[in-house]
């Protein structure tokens, strides 16, 4: 996959989460009228990676070592990339990836990775409480089926140039546009998710239980077998049920040719074929979910898409080779929100 991803599109579709931020003060927010000409640190990208980098730079370590000025640049709205389009899980992968980690790095390291993921979840909860962040965060079951220039750098934007001592690339799937050395290492992969209003059988006391989901898993694996598809990582479905009952359900990768997903940076609309596959998956796999005769307003209410960066294993975090003062925090793929690297961005 050696095609430059370009830049984020101007008119992305709205996810379920973004539909609920239309009156946010962060819409089209700019802290300063004109772009500051200089900064100690410039971060490109305002998703979890960029936002966490800014947060920790400004709040951790001895005060006299903290940067005096941090500029956060974003091509679209604040947090408008994968961070605003995901399935809402921040789930340590205690089971699914353990075997993979162990095979690659040994048992001890595998335990450490999973412990790190657990620590990240705890830290996320701590920060939300400490900063009084008003957001939907709750502990619940989640279900996953399968598994240089003078002072340093000049960052050119269409609003001017920022001279900066340090620059952080938090540009996710679009990293290779600015850093061509990542061509073929970080590339876009289109994810899709949906919000589903459950029928009565899965509402109220009948919400999605771990039993129902493991049944889903069993049937889905059976379907993989029947279709002679190679499990896992074909459909890679996942879901959470929100306290208001709405199910956030994503995946169904295998329902469209992979060429439609790899390198595709068009997040302006959900793929109708994949939406149909998501719509059909729950009635097929959940006992008692009516295949027809849903009441108006029940069923798949909204589908959206987003760019996941695809990498072979772990994200890239740290200073770039032969580029002193330039750092990367990118490549957090479809299981990205639990990566501790979001919180390891303190720059030396
Ligand atoms: C459909 C979908 C479902 C997912 N589900 C889950 C899930 O349930 N659990 C989980 O843990 N993870 C999930 N993920 C993955 C998770 O969302 C990502 O790992 C995480 O959000 C990555 O954060 P980030 O800050 O690195 O990237 P992003 O949030 O994509 O942020 C990168 C930002 O950089 C900006 N940018 C890029 N290039 C430039 C440029 N040249 N100039 C200025 N700005 C630029 C983009 O506009 C974007 O806002 C999902 C992803 C998708 C797409």
C-alpha cells in the first residue's frame, strides 16, 4: 500500500457521537484569530493522540520543564478523525490478543502489554474524574467477536507558518502524507459502525447479555466455517450497549472486498453494502431478534465510517530517526483507545 493518503476530506459524515455535538462550543473553534508564528511544541492532529500529547505536556513533569506554548493544528473540526468515529470501547484486550502478543514477544511481555492497557483504562477514568469531563464513560461489558529551520521546525499551514522547537505528528491514517517514510507502514483502513435501537427483546431487562453475545460469537464462527472464510479478523464485529439501550455495533469488514477498505480515505459516507450487512447481522445472530416487523424507529438508526490507521502490530511513538525534535504518536488502529502510548507522549 504505497499510495499517499492525502489529507482528511472536507465534508466527512457524522458519527452517532458527532450528531450529539452540534451545539458544542468547540465547533469551528480557534483559540487565536491568527496562527501564532512561533511555538515550543506544535502538534498536528487533534484526536486522542494529539489531545493527550497536549494535555500531558501541559500538566505533567516539573513546571519549569513544561513548554510555554503549545499549538494544536487540525485539518477539520476538533477530534474529527477516528477518535470521533469509533465504536466507543476502551477495552484492554485481555483475551483476544494475548496469544498474538505471547507468540511475538513472550509471556512476560504479553502480560506487561495487557497490564499497560488496564492502566490506560484506569488512567482514562481518573482524568475524566479529575478534570470533571462531562462525557459518556461507564464500566460495562464490551463484546468483541475476533478477535529543520533555525529554532527547529517550520510547520506550514494554509493560515501561515509556525516555527516550532518540537513537532508532534498525531496524524493517524494520514501520517504518510507528511512523513513519506511511513508509506507502506501506516495506511488508511476504512472502519464502519452503526447505532441500533434494539427491539423489545433486547431492551430493558432483556439487554444484551454476555450469554447472548457469546452465542453470537459461536454462530458467527460457524458462519465463517460454513463460508470457508478464515476466522478470525474477517468480520471483526464489536458492540457495546449504552445505558440508554442503544447498541453501538461495528465491523462486518468481510462483507465488502478488502480493496474498498485499504487505502480508502473517503469518510464522507457509510458504505451501503456494509450498512446492510450490519443491519442483518444482529437479527441473524441474536435469538429472538425479529427479522421483520420491527416497530418504526427500531433497528439500525444510523451508520457512519471513519479512517483507522492500519499498522502491522503496535503504534509508532517517539522521536523520529534523523529528525531531532520531531516526534510521532500515530498508528493507533482499530483497538486504539486503550493504547498506553496516548499517555506516553511526554517529550524529553
Ligand atoms: C469505525 C471505527 C471504529 C473504531 N472502534 C474502536 C473501538 O471500539 N475501540 C477502540 O479502542 N478503538 C476503535 N477505533 C480506533 C480508534 O478510534 C483510534 O485508534 C483512535 O481514535 C486514534 O486516535 P488518533 O488521535 O491517533 O487518530 P485520529 O482520531 O484519527 O486523529 C488524527 C487527526 O489528525 C488530523 N489530521 C490528519 N492529517 C492532518 C494534517 N496534515 N493536518 C492537520 N490535521 C491532520 C485528522 O483530521 C484527525 O482529526 C475505531 C476506529 C474507527 C474508524
